[in-house]
């Protein structure tokens, strides 16, 4: 029978790692108890999970390929949720432009095409890899909150 819950360490830390940050033997011996080291490892694990999920799965895929010589792709979810359903993150409107300080006469001169161009320029300048990482980070925070309930 397969033990689906068995954990396998991906990385570990030890007290010798602390010397990379300039800590001396005396400091390491007195400050970095087992409890503190465990807490540091847990915090690192949480941050890695929340901020590097893409890289985790990519690294895992590469490791699997190295040992099996078989290319593996993550399977696609198969539950009945509509995975392509879109959720608005940001919208702009003439009312919004006026509410953030644009004069009504300026806003009135903007055509629908102008509004689309403003949106396109904003997207080109702001929705990059950092945006994607922020979305993943926020989604993982929501999932973490759900786990605590």
C-alpha cells in the first residue's frame, strides 16, 4: 500500500549554515537552540511554499526527469470547477478616473477606444511576472487561512 502522507525532505539546514551570516560559535551555541532552529526551518518552509511554488514544481519536474529519463508534466485538474472562469482584479472607468482626481472635462474627452488604450498600456506596464507571483502568493495565503479553520 502506498503511504501518500509520507514526507521526504527537500532541503535541510544546520547550525553550520549560520556561519555564512557571520555568527560565531558562542552565539550559535547560546542563541540557536533546537527550538529556534526548528522555527527557522518552519518559516523557511512556509516562505518557500508561499513564494516559490512555481519553482518548486519546476524543480520537481526536472528531478523526476533526471532519475526516470521520462518527461513528466503536471496533470491538469479534473474536477467540475470551471477553471477558465475569470475574476476581475482591476477595472477602470470614467467614474474611477474622476474619483482619483481627473477633471470631469478631461474624462469626458476620453473615447471608449481611449479607455481601452489606457487599459492596454496599464496592463503592459504592470502585469508582469511580479504580478503573477503576487497572485500566486495571495492565493496561497487564502489557502493557508482555509487550512487553519
